[in-house]
């Protein structure tokens, strides 16, 4: 790399070896090198990758083993787009689907031009980021959550093929990789909600920002803690009617195969404490940090979601395609366990609410885990989102896919 750099510098600055000291450069060469550099700096000068043709999508459905996925009667699943390491999902105002990465470093934009439920183009709109798991859209801009900062791509939907350089919105989140990936979304108060996971399996940190959900203004000012005692949330949404916050939370490891369970929590106001690291699943004191504590001092989950299931993305169903009973149900993606003897999760669940209580907790989409061993799982649901036509999209970071679940009477 150094050899290439010095050859390039010599070519650009033929009269000198130390361009920083005596910049007698070749102006003609610089003139056409500069635009090329600017394109590189902007992150993309490439043409979009065409999404799959219908025939290729059918072969992808076979490759992704969608015939193994079980859904309630009347529902079917297809491939919306192939997107590497597909994580969090967000819609743009003009129908662009934005998709984040965790184990890879890109952010993608997926466009279904003819609105037939299959993507026509997939654009790479940002590269080389640090765990860009979270995506949220507001006033034409895409907000992206990296490990320790929030960045923004302005007027993004009109320039997917030549995306702008990102603007840094806020860069003071901790640079801890453990639980450092972030789901983000704008609340009804027009603030960006940003969780900060505990940087450990279980610990008590001096910095109060850990194990919280924070929020800040769209311009990056006013960061404050909204919810406390949250080990790690990778999905939340506001109830369509009450506009109150609901979030999933991942329970700690190494306390048992069956405890604690992951949680669905309800946070109607600021400064509530959800128990971590003192009390888990609303009932079980932590063997170490729970000494002298009382579970009654913390807010218990509305619904326990199963042990080690890794409950991630959640959304309320607001479409009209699905039967009426699905209206305002919560869909929850369960990414799946990684260290449980009998694997759990690897599915999409629903929670039906009766007021602010859970009435029913049911399986919706299953089959990504054919047996009982984590290693057999071929897909891992990460996020869910309702499309304009009422279909439910599901991201899967293991297969690198976004699926589309539709309903036909
Ligand atoms: Ca299409
Ligand atoms: Ca809790």
C-alpha cells in the first residue's frame, strides 16, 4: 500500500518527494484526480445492483428454504430482496427501504419501483461504518446509528446512486463493542431514541448512560436518559393509538437454561427503571447484583418472551392487508439463542394487547430452526416492519434477506 501511495504521489507531484513541504504539483493531473477523490470520499460512484428478476427470486426462495417456513392459514412468504447481513429496517418517505448491518459495515437502500412486492434495485449508500445497525428516517434524511455515534445522509432518496458524505449528528456514545450495536427510531415527540446496552453480560457501570434507552433532538442536542435498567434493547415502537413506548429487552446469560426470559416492556413515561442488573424478568434477583434489592422497586415486563430467544425488532401492525384481529398486534422478531442446550427463538411472534396488558403471546412465523441445535438454524429474524400495502417485511442477517409475508383470503 505504501509503495502504491508513493508511486501515486510521485506521479501527481513529479518535481518533489515531499509534497507537503513543496507543493509544486502537476496541475493538469490534479484537475482530474480531484473529482475522482471526491467521488471516493462521497462513498459511492457505483451503479446500483439490480435486484433479482422474478425467476432469480424464485430460486432465492428455494435457496433460502422458504418452503420450510410455517405461517397461519392464508399467509405466505416470499423474497423481497437479498441484502447481506440484513438488520434494522426503516422506510423513507418515498417508499425506499433502508437496511442496516451489524457484522458488516454497509447500509443499503432497497427500491421496489413497480410496487409488486419484489425489490428492483439494491443500492449501497454507505460503506466502512462501525456496526451501522440502526436506521431511522426523518425529513428526507436517513439517520444511521454506529457503535458510538449517529450520522445522517441528507436528501437521500433523491440520490441513492450518488449518496452524500455523512454528517455527524452526535458522537459521544460509548465506544464499547459489547452490546454496542443500536436500534434507533424517532418517537412521536420528534426525538431520536437510542439505546445504550450494558457493556457486559451482567455488570453495574459507573457511567449512568449504560443499560438505558436515551433520546436526543434531531440536531444532536439534548441527549438524555429516557429509560433505565435496560440490559440491551434492539427493538422498540410506539403504540399507534396511545403513542407510548414499548420495547423488547434481552435477558442475561449464565443464570440458567430457562431464566431469565427476554422481555416486552412498556415505558409510558421517562425515568422508569426496568430492573437490570438487580432484578431479571420482574421476579428474579440477580445472584450477585440483587443482594439487598427488591424486585418490587422496578418495573416488571408486560410479557415474558422466552429464555435466550434474543427478542429484537418489534412493530405494531398498522396495515389493512392482514385480518382485522391483527390490527395493533405487536410482531416481535426472535433472533435465536446462542448458548442454550435446546435452542430457542428463530421465529416471529405476536403479542395481542388488552389495554396495556398482554392478552395473548403466539407464534406467527417459525421453521428457521428445524431441530433443537443452534447450528441447524438456517435463518435468524432481526427486524419486522409493515409495508405500505400491509405486508410484513422480516430481515434475516444469517441468510442475508428481507422476506415479505402477505395475506390472501
Ligand atoms: Ca418490483
Ligand atoms: Ca427488565
